[in-house]
């Protein structure tokens, strides 16, 4: 897991079913390491990071990947991991992006239309 390897980097990601955006903040070496890790995951499912933007003054990188479908679901399937977004949708809830990864943990903001949909 990338956020375990670079615990001081804060990774925020958005997905709209076609485009994945990764916003990484932290020390330059951590940010570049995370970018390299994200590129490896995206390449492993046959896609490319199509856009990168780096701001050396803030230690922030923005990476964008897009294709026929988003890459995040294929990355999770390739890793045989639980797709939390799909689990949230199955309970009639909505993931309010970004999803934040830090120090090996994932943080989700979830909205449900009924209290019972959260249980």
C-alpha cells in the first residue's frame, strides 16, 4: 500500500467513473515516490497517467488518468481488494470525494438518504 510506504504524504483521490485524479501533498521525496507508485498501479491495468503537474513550492503533485472507464476499480480488482465505493453504493449511500489516504488508512465521507441505509 502506497500510503504505508510514504506515511507523511497525504493522498486525495477523486473518481467520476471516467477520470481519476490524485492530489498528493508532502515532502518532495514522498510526493515523487507516491507519484511513481500511482503510475505503477495505473500501468499495471493497461493505462497511463495522462497529466502531471508539480508545484515545488508547496510540495504538491496532481496526476490525472482517464480512459474508457476509470482506473481505480480495475486497480482494486487487480489487487483483489474490496472496492469500498461499490460497498458504499450497495447500501444506497454516496461517497463524498475526495477519498483521503494517509499513513496506511483510508478516510471516506459517506452520505445516506435514510438512517437505515447506513447500518
